[in-house]
C-alpha cells in the first residue's frame, strides 16, 4: 500500500533540517515533494551542482507582464533550510523531487489584495509558546526543536500541535488554494506509481495535507485562478536577506547563528565563542583562551538557571558581552554583524538560466576583477589606469540602469583622477537586471538605450544636464549626440533663470572631468558658454523682490553656480560672473537681505571688496529691520565661522548688533541666528566664544576688559547662592 509522510518544518530551522534529514534517511521515500513553485521542477537538478553554494534563492518573475508591471518573488534557501536538505537528499539518493506549492504563475498574477492575517494564523508559534509559559516564540521553538540533539522525531508532535491550533479555523482564500494544489500534487505522485511519498512543508499546512479532501473539491478551488507567464531561475542570496529585519516574511533573526548550529555537530557553544574571540582579535582587541573558557562557563550556567537544554543566542551574547567584550557594546555589535547575521553571499553554476544582460555583467565582472560581495567594500579607482577607468565606466553604466551596486563617495584624494566607490551586492539586483534587459543584451547597449529614453522624457533642463553628465561618466558616446541635441534645444528656449542655474553644475562637472576620461566635450562646452551668458544677463531681474522662501532657493542656486564656475576655471566666465554680482550689490535695497549678505561674502572672498565692515555696519544699523539684518548676517556668514575667528572688526560688529537688539527683536531673530551658527563645526563655535569671552562685549570702536561688564553689587546675591549650592560657603 502507498504511504505518504508529511513532515512539518519551520522554514530555515537548523534543528528541523537535521531532524528532517534523519527522518528521510529512515523513511527512504521514492518521491520527495517540497513546498515551492512547481515551475522550478525544470531547474531543481542544479541544486546538486557543486558550484551551487547556498544561500541561494529561486526567483520567479513575470516574463511578459500585460500591465507593464513586472512582478517577482523569491524562495530563499540556506544550508540549514529543511527544504534545501530535502532537495539535496533526493538528488543524492536519485529520488525524484518536485515542488508542490501553488504555481508562481498564479501567485504573481494580479489579484485582489487579501486582508492581513490575524489571531492564531498570524503567529501560531506564539500561541504554542504562550501555552508553554514562554514570552518569546522563537526561544520556545529553539528549545523544543532547534537545540535538540538526538531523541525521537519531532514531526508527530509538531503535526499534533498544529492540528490543535487550526481546530475549526477556516483557511484564508490563498491558503486554501495553496493547500489544494499541494494535495493535488500528492495525488499525482501516487497515481504515477510512487509508493513512499515524503512531503516537506511548513508545519501550519500539515493538518490540511493529512485531511481527507475530495479531489473534486480541490479542482473546484483551483478552477479559474488568474495566471501570468513566468520564468524561473536560481540567484545568489545572502544571510542578511534571510534575517527578519530585512522584511523577508519567513526570515530568522540570526541566520549566522543558525548556520553555526547546523554546521557544528558537537560543542557548538565552545566553537562559537572561539570564533567570536578570533573576530575580536582581528580588530586588535585582547581576548585570551581564559576569556573563552570563562565565557563558555557563564553561557552554560545561564542556560542551566533558565532551564534551557542548550545555551541559546541570548546566553551566548550575554557571556560575550560580559567576558569577551568586558561590558562594551561596540564589540558586541561587531559580533552581531559578522557572526550572528553573518553576511554570506551564495553562488550559482554557470549553466543557470540567465538573461543575456546578466551574463554580460558577469563577464565584465570577471574581466575587470570586480567580484560581488555581500559585505560593504570600499574601492578606490585611479582613472589614469585603464582597468580602473573601465571599472568606473561599468559602475556608472549600471547606475544608469538603476542597478546601484556601487555608490560613489567623496574621494579622499585631491584632483580629478580619483574616484571612491562603496560596493555592496544585493540579491534584488538580479531582478533589476532582468527588468533592464528590455533595453539591451549588454550593459553598454542597455545603458545607452536607457540614456536616450531618459533624454527624450526629461521634463526639466536640470534632468537633461544630469543625463548628459552620466553619459560622459559612463562613456556612452552613442547616446551623447541625442542627449546633447535635446539639451541644446531645451536650453535655447528655457527662459527661467533658476532652471538655467540648476542645470549648470552638472554640465560643468561633466566638462571639467570629461578630458580625464578621454571623452569629447566640444558640444558640451558650447552649451556651457551660452548658459553662463544667459545666467549673467537674466540674474538681476530674476533675483529682485524675492520673498523669504524664494530668496533661500536662489541662495542655493547662486552658491552652486559660483562653485561650478570656480571648478571650470575659465577666467572669462568667472570675470563675467563677478561683474554681475558687483552690479547687483550696487542696487541698495533691491535685494533680499539673505542674498545681499551672501553676495557680499562671495565678493569679499574673491578680493573684490575693501569696505565690508562699512557694509555690515549699514546692514545691522538701528535703521534696518531686525529680521532683514539677521538675514543679511546669515547670508554673509553661511558656510563657516573662520571669518569671525580671524576678523576682529566683523566679530565686534556682529557682537555689538546682537547685544543692542531689543528683547522682542532678539526673540524674532534668534531662530535665524541659531540656524546660521548651528552649521559651524563645534571647534569653530568654541573658538568664537573664547574670543568673545576674552575680549568682553564692547560697543563698536571701543574695547574694554571683560570685568567692566560685571555689576558686582547685582551679581553678589547670585554668587553667594551658587557658592552655597556648591558647598563652598556656609549660609550666614
């Protein structure tokens, strides 16, 4: 007679995986059915390839989305996942293995959103843990299943517990469909002549698969379900994406710890703490063998006090903090990142199905010796070296495709020949590459097509300049002519000075660094020349009569253009810009205080003004409104306090103006002043304060020692009270 055994497991549980492997070896099935998408049956044999290294995931994605929305879903597997062990057992034993869950074609099809789960269905383990007297479901499951070594099989008890929990609960619609398809797959296996069928599924589904449900009812449940065309492949995964904190629904809090429990067949606590000591020593922290021995004793003692069969992660972490880290939290966080989560990136065989774009990227990664890693890595590139230049272009092309494997950072080196990138590979990039394959079969071709499309659909001049800059950085010469035509056409008709100013920095950066990459920038230079002239002509009327919000927005544009022209290092353009600013300052009262103060500072730094103290004195004089004076000071002092640290006259003017403000006016301008001085580094603020303390507050033009500012008679009561509080003087 045919026999069907249903093994209810916890996804990614090392104890479940170990117990399942033993149960399968005892049962010796002639067919193994595993919870997962049946479309993966065609590629399941890849799991037995030596080049397949978990963690990995099955990836299903809609191959031809009717609504243009490409959907995707992952089914991750770690070395300690029971489903992975079931698949590997079947492949090694030569036993047919199939996936029995609802097809991905149905799961990825657009459907009405189901209400969120609640009650027992939301957290069945939580209810069992509560019944057992635990306040932590994961800790209860660890104690009764994951930390078990030997003993009877846990699966009958798990099935009985789940049957009690489900009781008279009606299954949710999607849950009912999934379980109907699982039962249908079991029937098909029996009909094909298999006599010993093992079914591996989440523990919650066990009662439903054991129930005697007519085939006609399951057929009715599955009839007419929406479908979509899907493709299936294997992709590398990471332990970080298995962690519950990553948002994965069946995730675990500590994949690195679970991997250790599965791999360490004996003395798991001793081996873990020894590895933790090694990690700390690599960071030059002193940890001896005696530390490890005492940490093991403490972890085991804590487990015994708490009635646990084995020291769990909580006990091991407490022992690590108390003994190995001597109470410090920072080394504990290091252990958390490197071991408890334990970033590990899997690998898939070369013959795994891939879209051409993925294969081209893999070839480029091998050619340029840029290996993907789940650990964050900093990469410094010298663009004078051909290999580093090609690496930079590849990373920029991927960013054009919204695959942000590399994130550019500010280089620590001066000059234009250096780039610093932070590299971190995420599994989701495979989905993004599949989506980007609609643009082409190679990284260069796809990014070129994507750049052309971005230029066609750009709605603002600044968007076009950004595309042009990215084309130059990525060396997309085939896309650049179309982008430059669109840019020139848009710049010629755009009369908004703010738009022109916003567009300039990206263009100047591209022009400045284009020669470093060997890229032709002739057409770009013509556009920049025209923009500089139009900005200088259009700025005076555009910057007059602004309210507070518009003035602050224009302040950003002015700073950006000023910095861009300094980077461009074209004396003709710089001189035209400075003359424009001088002309604006020659119109008293026409500018917002914020703008006027900033222009004064820019021209002072350029050596074009020699009467700045007089200008500031007028700006903060009694006749000026306090809010306008505060705005002038903010604009003038924005960006750093070095000027006040080294210019005694300006410091005296600002100090005297603040000291002379009436109480109500001081309250009004205080937020503006806090915003200005709050941007200064702490060292600059301290230095300014020290200068004021030493000099004392004095009216403009007259300095006096700080003790002259103190009224000793009025200060005496406060001084006496402070001395009594400090215990330095007895009350009379």
